């Protein structure tokens, strides 16, 4: 039986979700959710899930939504979960969103907002040309669109709704989870893996058509503190120790070519992204990234060696390195007996006519942290592109395919379990 989700279903649902302004607030680390709009959408989504027949629908005080699509098969299929996030990036304006559909995109530049002279330039974003002839949703150029990750929410809910409307399609128990504050890096903090109760899961939070990701950076966000000594500039010779100069020297000592602007694929990097202070004290925020755990540890060790060099040169206590690991490469957990989860996703994609595009993530996902919390969790595409900015776009056929891939996985989990018996 061919399973096909209607285009109008996913478009209508996506439009509904983006009408809620759910930008998270990175500065608000005292509350969860960090913005009230996320709770408003969580309550709305929970009511929708109940209306389509899902059970065990819960919303906790932090806007985590969970629900169950009950099994209608007597088999012993594992419980599969699907997870996406409710918040949108704070990196660009989040609403009100004025979306538009570019029908049968003919190619070339697109005038998003004539009044404000906002033009989507193909020279800047040539990747859009691969979607010529397709309907593409964008905004008027004043806000982001919110496909990250409301396209993921749309895909999951649309697939669940389809199965509820077609009880003749047999499947095992399926769990759905929707989280707040993913864009601030805090959404996995309060995710209750035990309560979720899945054997494995997929985050639906990737980019363009075909994306299948199960390898990400190991990540550390160290803070470097430089301690100087301020002396009146007229009498500074031999006395002043300038923390600003030390910070500049530190940046120059980092390995040449190992910075984000020079790296790609599996190549790791050091990245200085924030510096503030003066002669007396400078604080530097860094990112350290590498897919290989051993290389990752060597990168952190290099910072310690650099600090030792500075402390010998400028005096003990001149430089402090405060290490903070953020997440690790989920590949460790996927390769440890869980590659069948990836194989299942590949097969589902191929079944619905999508060619899998397996690439290492040059970043992280909730799935990385959840995998280390005991829930193997690769990442699936949503169809969107240019996330976190006002030139974000969503080819609508890709959104439809994202929903159909989720649907195919939901069904194949039970089929695969039967085949193995």
C-alpha cells in the first residue's frame, strides 16, 4: 500500500505553527522555557495531538510535550520515538511572520519585499537553484521562517495523524516528544528519557532533502582569562602587563588554518568568538570542535600547554583555562550496536524515493546528548535551508517528503521486527 501525505495537510499545519512566536532567549538561563511563547505553542500542540487521537499526552511546567501513538499490532516491535523542538532561533526577528509561497520557482533572484527592497540573491545562496519548478515558502524578508524546527514538528504530527486515520496499517508503539529551548542548547537538560520510554528515536531537525546525520562534533566551550597589571602609561615601562596584548598573542598562537573559516567536513577547529575586558583582565570565550575524540582531547591539551607557556613568560597566574565540555559525537553510541537505527532510516528514505545524503554534522543536535543519555538518536532532514536568518526557505515538496520518511520509519519498525523473528 502506497502511503502519501497530502501537500495541503503539511502546508496548513506548518503555517499554523509558524504563527506562534517561539523564539528562545539565550540570556534567560533561569527559566525554562526561556520565553512564554513556547509554552503557548506547547499547550496548543498538546490539544491538537489529543484531537487526532493520540494518548498519554502530557505537557509539563517546562513546555516539554510527550504523546503516544498506541500500537495496533500484537507484535513485539521496539518503541520508536520522534523528537523536534518548539523554539526558533533568536538570531533574527521571529515574528509576526509574513510568509509567502513562490509558486513553481523559475530560478533567479526573488524580490521578497519590494517596499523595503529586500531581495533573495542567487549569487549569495546558489543552492536554491536545485529547486527550480517547485513551490518554495519564504517570508517577506523581515523575519526568519521558522522551519527550524517547526518543519520537524509538522512532519512528525502529520505522520502520526496519517496512521491514526489509517488503522489498517499495522505498527508498534510510537512516542512523540517536543522540546523547548533547543536553540539555547538547553533542551536536553530536562528531557526525561525514562518517561519517554523509547528504545531508540530520531530527531527531525536537519536541513535539506535527504539529510541523515549520525555523526557530530565533540564540543567544548572553554573560557580563557588573562590577568594583566595596569600602570599609568607614562610610567609603564617594565611594569605594565597588558591582558589585551596577551589575548591577541593567544589568538595568533592558535594553529594556522584550524579555524571555522578554513575548515570543512571532518576537520576540527579552534574558534575565538568573544573577547571583553581591558589591561587588567580579559575574558575570552572559545569553541573547540573535533569529530575524533582523541583529536578533541589533544586540542584541549594544547590550550593547557599554551597557558603553561604564557604563565612562564608573563608570570604564574597570568592565564587560566576553564574547560567545559558541552556534548560528544553520537557516532560512539551509534556504532556501539545501534547502526540498525541508521539502516532503518536509509531504507525508509529509499522507500519513499529520497536519496539519503549522509554527512557529518559540523555542530551538534539534541540527538547527540540524548544518545549519551541512553537514547540512540540520529537526525533526519526537515527540508529547510538557510536556517537562523531572514533568507530561510522551505521547498514544500521536501517538507512533504520529510513527513513521509517519518511515516515510513514508523511502519518499518514493526515490519523489520517481524522479519527478524
